C-alpha cells in the first residue's frame, strides 16, 4: 500500500514537473518546481525578483504561482494590447480565496467578477459625477492638508524631529474617512496606553489593513493550490483580518441609512444609498445591492489609504534627500503664493515643476509596483505571437516599466525635469491601464498635490544628519513603503 501511494506521488510530481516546464512554448520561463512552481523565488520583494527575472527571460515571460500559470508583463506595448485593446478578455481578476472571502465572493469593485464589477463601476461613476461630492472632495482635501501642516507645525515649533509615516497615514485615512463616511481622526500621536475609543480603533484598523495586505501580497501558497481553497476560504471567512474593517463600515453604513437626508447627501456612502434607492431594476437583489455598497466603502478604504499615504512618505523622503530639488519647488510656490500661505488645487497649473517632482517620485517609487492581477477568460494569441492560455494570471510589473531605460533615460536617477521635457512618458502606468485601472486616481493626485504643496510652502525638510541620506530601500507588502521608519527635521519657512 505504502509502495503504491509513494509511486503515485512520484508519478504526480514528475507529471507536474514536465507539465509546468513545457506548458507555453511561446514564452521563456524560469524552471518551475512541483507544487510551488516559482513561488519560492518571489521572496520578500516580489517586485524586485520579477524585475530581475525580466533581465533573463525577457520583457514578457511565463512563470507559475503554485498551480496558476502566470504571465508577467514588463512591456508597455504588450500591456496596452492586454489591458486596453483586449480588455474584454482580461476584465476579471483571479478567483483567489483570500480575495473571495474579503469581497463576499467577488461582489465588490476592486476584485469583482464581470457582472458585479460593471454594476459597481456604474455606481461609482454616477456618484463621482455628482457636483456635491466633487465640492465635498475639493474642500475636504484642502482642509485636511491644512490640518497636516498644522500637525507638522507643532514639531517644528518644538524643534523635534518628525517621523512622517504616521502623519501621512492619518492624512490619507482622513481623506477617505471624510470622503466616504464624513468621519475623521486626530493627528495627535499617542502611545498605545493613552489611546481611547476612536484612536484605538484607528490603530486596530491600520493593523487589520496591514495584515490583509500581507495575506494577499507575497504569493501565498494557500491561494495557489486549489486543494487548499475550501479550508483556507472558510478559515479567512471566520478569522480573516478584513472582518474588522467590514464590521466598521457596516456599522457606519447603517447609521447613514438612519440619518440620511436625500436632498443633502453628505458623502460617498449617502450617494450610494440614494443611487440604490433610485434604481428601478427589479432584477437586482436589494440585500446583495446593499452588501455591494458596503464593499465599495471597504475598497476605498483598503485601496485608497496605504497607496496615497506611502506616496507622501516617499515624497517627504525624496525632498529630504534632494534639498536642491526641494528648493526649486519652494521657489516656484513662494513666487506664486507666499502671501496667502496656502496652495489650492486650482494652483496646480501654475506649478509645473512641483507637478513634475510628484510624477517623478511616483515613478521612481511606484507604490503599487505589481498593481492588481487580472486573468484571461479565453486563450488568445497576441500581435507579437505570444500565446496566452485561458485562465492565465496576468501580472503587470509597473515597477519594472517605471525603471526601464526603454521608457525612461537613466531610470534609476531622480530627475523630475524629464517630465518637463517630454509629456508623453508612460508614468500614468502607476495607476494601471484601461477601463479597470485605478478608480481613485484623480482623488489620489489631488490629495497628494494638496499635501505636498502645502508642506513645501510652509516647511523646509532635511535629514537629521546633513551628511547622510535616508535609505531608499523599499519594503513590499502589496504596496511599497520605505524600509526605514525614518525621521526628518522640519523648519518653518515663516
Ligand atoms: C498613489 C495612489 C494610488 C495608486 C498608485 C493606485 C494604483 C492602483 C493600481 C495599479 C490599480 C490596479 C489597476 C488595474 O487592475 O489595472 C488600482 C486599482 C484600484 N484603486 Fe488605486 N491607486 C492609488 C490610490 C487609490 C485611491 C486614493 C483610491 C480610492 C479612493 C483607489 C481605489 C482603487 C480601486 C477601487 C481599484 C480597483 C479598480 C477596479 O478594479 O475597477 N486607489 N489602483
């Protein structure tokens, strides 16, 4: 009996080995081992590992995430063909248990299947167009950036160094909290023991989001071995870190339903509730529709906090490391705006250099370097002869494209001027491509501009030691942030 079982396992292993390594003749791939495929090669920094592989296997190559065949795209032309031209075949994301448990089986926006995605996309597009919500966003982003400046002002008055991470997190959290839920938290950083109510739950939320990102980030084996799906799915559905965030948003949603004034919607959630009330399509299940609204709130929270917060953290780091670039930004802002002491979003056209600096920070440290994966519905052959089998996972390596000399001269150097000279550089890839690219890109660009410009107008940022720069090493956890929890000095410009 034991002999039979051992023989069977050996046969399966050999079959898996041959199958994985001869699967797609049209693409090169690293040698894949049974069961894991190439997952063991991703390590702590999958975006860097995948970029290194592109040097060996080409700009588009195959690999295995467990039993899921994957094509990694490091090339803009192929990316455009897949994500824009052949959008319909690549509209969905892979059906991973970690994503299923957090999205009521793909009924949200960020990882929804085609049916639910189309519904969610329509709802979000409808609400985005509402002028009330646009004004709300404009005002709250401005007032939030002034609160950020005020919080930094306290450090500069006391002459204390500041650790930007937690302040950036609060800023990004507050923008989403106010935009979606009309709520906010204070900027005061308290110790664990001092925290009360709102403050403690914010901390727990940040931890839950971190834990959720860790689960979906580094190619978790349980997500890529179908035999493990059911157990993993039930485990996450009972104990997953997303549950806390779901609970919070469900409570807020219910409160909104009780207090809504349909003539004066306060925020995104109110707009979604009204949109659902006005929807006369009888084929839509009302309970599921409500679940989807809650999940959209969840998506905004998850997708919109870490991304913007990390971008700002990178921005502050780069300004400390490149004082001469910081000075140029300041001169541009000072000439225009010093008398008011405040930059508005409407000033953006008049600050081309700062706009270029923000773009360059987002290029050199793209916070979502692997985007969110997609999946092919049917097999197809691309224009250059590459074959993509059905159900192939597609990973767009945004980090690699942003650092490729095919698209950017001397890509590892921080040169904002490149965006003043050439308007057509493909930096927009940081938000993904096509109809399913980032739903919050406009909001993100607005909040990053508002915070970055007002910080630079009011403070000079410097490293603690004038002879040292802060490490630009990246830590990956779905999004990337600086590996160091760094400190900077800030000095008032007034
Ligand atoms: C610097 C900031 C940000 C970056 C770099 C970023 C990047 C991305 C990327 C690369 C994707 C995957 C797109 C694809 O599959 O092609 C994405 C999706 C998404 N992002 Fe962002 N994002 C940012 C900020 C935000 C913000 C502030 C929000 C919400 C308020 C947001 C909401 C979303 C949502 C909902 C999706 C899923 C879209 C869909 O599946 O239709 N993001 N983002």
